[in-house]
C-alpha cells in the first residue's frame, strides 16, 4: 500500500450537529472511491469498503478472515498478531467457528426468542411503572434503556443480575477506544474470572439457562467446551447482549423525539419501524474488520492476500443505490430487513432476533404509556459516545406531564 503519510485516516468524526449521521466522507467515497485505502488508529493500512453491495460481498466471502476482533482497527493499543482465543465466536473462522455457533444458535431461534416476548413485556412495563411513579423526570438510559437488555441477557444466560454493575463497568472499558492496554486487559481478566466461577458453579449445579445448556449439550454430544472456550464465548455474549440493544433503545427514543410525526408508525407497525431505526442508526459505528487470506476483487479493486479490510456498515446502510433518500428516516421503505446493521454472512449477529423483540417492546410501550415524552435538557448538551465501538448517548434526561 502507499506510505502511511500519504494514506488518509479512517473517517470517524460525525458531521457537526448531526449526531445520527455517519462521517460525511462516506457519501463521497461511495461515489468516487468505494474501496479506498485508509490508515487505521491501530496502526495498519486497510481497504475501506463503503458501498452496500461490496460490504455484503466482503462479509459473505469465506476467504475473508475475522481473526481481528470486529472493531479492533480503531484501538491504538491493538495487537493485530495476537492469537485468537478458543471460543471466540467473533474471531474464529471455518469449522472452528461453525462448531461454536451451532452450539449457541439453537438458543436464539425466532421460536425461542418469541417465547421470551412475554418476559420482555413484563420487564418493560415494570420499569415504566417505576419511572412514572417518580416526579416527571428520568434518565432514560439509567432507568430504562440499560436495565432492560441487561436483565434479559442475564435471564437468558443465567448470570445473576446482582452482578450487573460489575459486568457493565468492565464491558464499558472493553468497548471504549480510549481504554489503555492495561485497563482493557484488567477488565478482561476480571470478567473472565467472574465467568469462570459462574461456569464452575453451573457444572456442579446446572439450571434452566443458556450457559447450563451449553455445558450439558457439550457433554451429551461428546464434544464439551473447555473452560477457556466457555469463558471467551460467555464474555462475547454477555457484553454484546446488552451494549448494542441498550444504546439502540436510547438512541431510537431520541430519534423519535426528533420525529414526533412518525411515532404512530412505531405503535402500528413496530417491526417495520425497528428495521428502519436499525438501518438509520447503525450503532456499530466503526465498521467490521476482515483479513484477506487470498487475492480477491472487491468492486473495482484488487485486494491481495494479507491485506486488511474495513466493511463500513453505517456507510452501506446509507447507500442511495439501495435506500433512496437514505439520510432520511422513512418507516415506509420496501424490504426493510435488507440493512446490514447486524452484519452479514457467517458472522451475522447471533442475537439479532432477541434485539428486535426488545426494541419493539421497549419503544411501543414507552410511547404508548408516555405520549408526551420530551427532552428535559437542551439537545446540544447531550453527550454522545464518539469514543466507543457501539454508538449511543451517555445520558438521556427526559420529562413528561406539565412543563
């Protein structure tokens, strides 16, 4: 590739005053240089893939390795040569990845997730009851958006909710681009120790939860997961299981506060509305990293084996070729599920159906119960997560009732 000094930096800055839009550079790149070289914060050059069809092609190509954790390219402290840990469903490829994914996928089928909808509904209603019982203001992140997916993933996995402060703090460090190598390793080690203790207990005393079933399923098939595999897999599921959905609930609420005329569609067609919100927001904000293991053509570019690529999900989801008027929120689009907010291909998000149910129930019930919801602070005072792998807002002060 070209010398580092001549290679432009990976676009990360959002346009001023437009917190929901990806970097402005993406639109120009899709037109003139859809697969172009960039310098990543991790210190390597990569091909930035910005068009929808090319992003899907890269993510579907089995010669594109996921050995680099999906967004490690934006971590200045990243070790790109670090060996992939056993059990890393995010980084393993081929047969090793298929083995782990098959053990987990049964827990996230549409049928099993739909069976949890009643539990999600009860959680949403109970949190709304508690929020509305207080004077007419709340932080929607702390009081609603964060606890609901945290409770759901704890219930599903079999993690005591009493330990939520621990894993929320540590997962926050793991998804921050400002975390030092030492801080990240310490958070990883602490969370791993916690999960190892939890798995040891479940081996002795299995319960009706995903972690217990993973253990018993492995034993019954003669292919048990090792403790290291269980811990690494458990960490991925626990962190991803609440970070993305919590941020989507809060950010989607803010979008709907900005578009009050569209709330009726959320209430009447929540499935369609949630798909458009997923496309429009694309909270995995820095793209997904891949490593070419063979020479391949991406668009009009020849990518050589040994080169890195970044599939820009938020750029693909704003591609006018597939989504006319892509920068506008439109709940009446055709084929709403064609977005790549959950990725694509073999590594597509395993918990996407659960995220959909949580978003549908949280947003419809929130705006049905609190139709006069509004921001309690000036919009410009909100603090957005520009330095985390999953985009969102740190706090969302809201109010209702008499002003």
